[in-house]
């Protein structure tokens, strides 16, 4: 048998043995992430020593080795490769061989025409890692600029590449100078080309269940070919359609003629067809090609990107393409997620901070103001601006850390692990309300009158720690507040969670959540400083301040219980609280003028409390409009049909599609503050009811946050209410998805767009 055939047989047998060993039950698994890319494991450089003498050097990474018998060079007539002796070894694959570690320097000589200015070398080599994995044979083509016969030698380095074995590392552009060279070398280009990973960045994110957003970012001085891009997706029941490229630049190319290229960052929507609607993790393989302006052209490069698609609509690629709007408009959470994935991330984080400032004045965050003020004020003693600032900062940082952790977990694990939603149950809210009641009783000075001596001593010690604020107590309350006080879902929160869910990048997504929480907490620091600095040092005012904070804490307890109690019961508690405050205010005035003002305030509070009690007996639930039901002025809201499961939704979507009607799915929970805002201020408006007249109206009550609720939310990749989804012809219009509260006019416009064909 000829030697070449014997070697091929040995090599095939070696591959077979390796494959069997890999699948053996006791074989040691090797993660490909533990292996270096081949051009980092064996970094090849070449330089022309003279007109007909080339030096080749491999820098070999620790833990890797090259085979002498598998190394060869072609390209010069009569060329001879001179290699030093290697270390002898009996190899399980190739028998008795010689290997090189750390480095290998070889000389290639032959006959070159005197007038030749360049030479193209084909270098072949193969190596292995000590982990027990061998790379396939490598083939590299290097084009070197040769010095004149009498000139000094010139150095050229062959840069690394991620191109597959058998492809040239780089292709020399016609009319361009040599591949890479030093500044003193004749014919060398001015700058060394970037490695492919730096020259071209590629990212992908799912904007919805049927669309991927692909982003290419060429480095400055590089461009990308539009028509040299190919996509493949690996995922159960998934397929991708033709990318929807934006307008590019027409370019006269020496290789490909008239082509369209992109010199700057470009975002490309890609439709996704699917055979099932469930959320799925997939990998997108992107093959593309580009060039350096006035320099080299890269071979076809391939990147594999992980993507997580939320639940989508079953259909072909063509159907998915028709669903997307031509201008690729995105919902607000999608825009924020896409901006996080972009290159202006510092500005995007600043935008998240500004969004947090805006959220600080919403009903979800405002209850934190009396909590923090009461904790800092303690029993009314002045603590100074600096200590108030430090305590406020501890409260905000603790709240931000817990808020960030909860958001990151929601992004990584989905609705199945929504820590904030899990805290919204009667036991947790009842315990938190009880804590506020205990704090209120301490403000009223009632511990000594009602509690046994042993318990009184413990509570008194705890109350003393709250005097002037306690760092540990304030931090604990900040952490609890992040989970219990304000579990509102807003577009910035959903944007960061969506980014984490799609990219699996908890670092940048967590940073966005953290600065969002800091934005929400910044006004709290100001209020805390004001509470600490503005407190009186002594006198009757101290007692008055304690009583005021006592009523505030009782109000917070009622506000907590309103999430789990019936509306009428909550209204009755508000009425009792107002009457109790009226009794105390009536006797609060010391001077005649103050006494008159206090009695007037007590009268107002008494009337409000009585009205709220009367409204509660009549079945009312709105503390600001307690007599609306009694006076016959109750405003009618939108009437939704409640659904519970994914199956309920699928049936309703099929019926709406058959009837040719659009469908609105609203996610609601009793503990969701913004949901109640939508019910009170938006869904009761006549314009909204009129706009929704032709809709099928569904509402998913996810108060229980049970398995069915989580499955329904996971289908759409959301972490909680409030969320309004619009469907047309059985398919969600993702760009119209509403996160959080929206005023009447904007919501009516959204409804009209959802009904349009």
C-alpha cells in the first residue's frame, strides 16, 4: 500500500477511535469553550529574509503542540522547508512522530524569479491540545511582498483569522499593497488590518416571537457587503426569511462589480417562521463578508449567536414577513432593549436614570417617601443633614440592589420566578402592614399601656434604635420596599428585562436596572435630608411630629391591605383612619388661632371619614369618590371577559379571527397599582369605550400568580401586569404592546391603530 494511503488510513482510524472514545460512558468530556481558536493556539508569522528565503514562525500556546510530519509549505519552485528536530513521541493517532511546543521557526527556500515582487505561500500544518483534542489540518495562504535582490529584508506577519480551514486568511485586494508590513518596509500598508472580531461586530436580539433584529457594526474604515450575508437558525420548528436591509451605499467593487455596502452600523429585521407558538431558545448562524477600505478583503466570516424567542404566532416565513411594519416600529420596551444592545450604551444608561426620576413621582414609588421620612425622623429628634443623607442613601442603595436582583432573575428565569409578584400575597402584605401598625403604635406611645413588660422592653429597645434612624433597619426596610411597596411594571423595567432575556447578559441589563432604581431613589434622598434637617429639636412639636408619622404609617398599612381586601372594606378603613385623625387634630391646637385651625381641619377630616364610611356601606371602593355609588354618579368602565389559561386565549383568538374582529388582552392583578389607575382613569372614559366597541375584550387576572398565570405570561415574555396586548387576525401587533399606565388620548390612538388592517 502506498505511504500516502497508509497515512490516510491511519488518520481515518484515529478519527474513528476519537469519536468512539468521545461517546464512551466513562470518557472525559471536553467543552469546546476550553479550547483556544486555532489561530491563537498556533499563531503563524512569516517574513522575507531575502528575495528567495522565507522565515516562518509559529508561536504555540501552552498546552498545545504541532506535528512536524504534518507541516509543509508550497509556493516557490524547488522549495525546501528546513525545520529543526522536534521532540520524539509515540502518538496514539500517528505513531512515532516529532512535536513542537512553545515555538517553531522554519526556513523555506527556493528559486524565485529576479523580477518577482510578491510570492504566495500555501502553509499546511496540524496540532493538538493536551486535553486530548486534535484540530483538523489547517491550510493558510500568505502573500508576501519580496524585497529586491539587493535590498534589505522586509517583515510581514500573517494575522489570525476565524476563517475555516482551507480558506485563505485574507484575500489581497487588486492594486493594494502587501498584507501587513512595518512602517519601514517598502510596499507595506499604513495600518495593520484588525482581527475579524474587531473589524465586524454582530449582535442579534428578538424583538418579538416572529422577528429578529440583526445589528452589524463595522469598524471605522471597513464596510460590509449586503449580498454576501447568509442566515441559518437552529431551533425547534424555526426558520428565517430574507433580511429586510435598509438602503445602503452603491459601490464599484474590484471583486464583485456594482454592489451595495454599509460603512456604518446597520440594523436588519429578519422574519422568523415557526411551527409552534411556545417560547424557544435558538442559535442564529450569520455568514458575511467585508473589506477594509483600500486594503484587504476578509474571507467569509461566520458567527453563531444565541437568541431567545418569546412565544410567537405559528406561520410561514412569508406570513411572518407580512406581520412586521415596513418602518419596523417597535414598542417602547423593545426600543429600550435595542438601545441597550447598541453602541451608545452610556447614553442609554443615562436615559434609564432619567426614566427612574420620572417614575419616582408615580403611585408605585411615592409611598416610599413617608416610609423613609418616618424611619429617619424616628421620634422627632434632629439628626443633621449628613446623617439623614447617609441613612437615605443606605435605604435607596438597598432598595436598588434588591430591585436589580429581582429584575435580573425575572429576565433570566421569566415569569416562573417573579420575586416581586410572589411577595404580593395576603400573608406577606398582612405582615408588612402589621409592621407599619407597630411603628405607628410606637409613634402614639401606646406600647407601655397595652403590652406586657417583657415584650414592652424588646419593642422599646427596637423603638430606641429607630430614634434618629438605624442603618440596618433602614437597609432592611429599603430591601422590603423594593419587593412590596412598588411592584409596578414600567417600560424601562420591561426593556431591561427583555434585554436580559434575549441576550442572557445580566451585567449590562442589571446595570440598567440599577441606575433605573437609583433614579427612582434620588428624590427619596432629598426627602430624607429634608426630614432629618427639618425636625425640631425639642418642645411640643416633637409630639405632634410623632403623631403625624403614626397616622402616615397607619395609612401605609391600609394602602398595603387594599391589594388583598375588598374595595368596600378598604374604603371603611380609610374612613376610620380619617375619623381617628379628626379626633386627634381637634385637640391639637395650643394657641387660640391654632386651636381654631385644628378644629376646622378636624371638621373636614370628620366629614371625609363619615362620607367614606357611608360609601363603604353602599358598596363603594374609591377613597377619592366615596359617594359615587350612593349619588348614582358611578362611571361605567370597560367590561372585559376574564380568561385564565393559554387554552382560553387560543379559543378566543380563533373566535375573534373568524369574526374578523381585533382583540385586546389586558393583564391585571389586584396588587397592581397601575392596573387600578387604568381601570379608574382610562377604561372609564367614554372615548375609550367607544374606540373599543368593535374589539373582543379579554382580561387575564394574574393576582394568584399560579402556574396557569405564569404560563400565560411566559407565552408573551412578560413578567407581570399592567400589560395590554393587541391582536389582529389572530396575531399580536407587538409594536402596539402597552406597558404600564397610559392616558386617554394616547390609548385611544393605540386602539385605533390596533383595529386598522
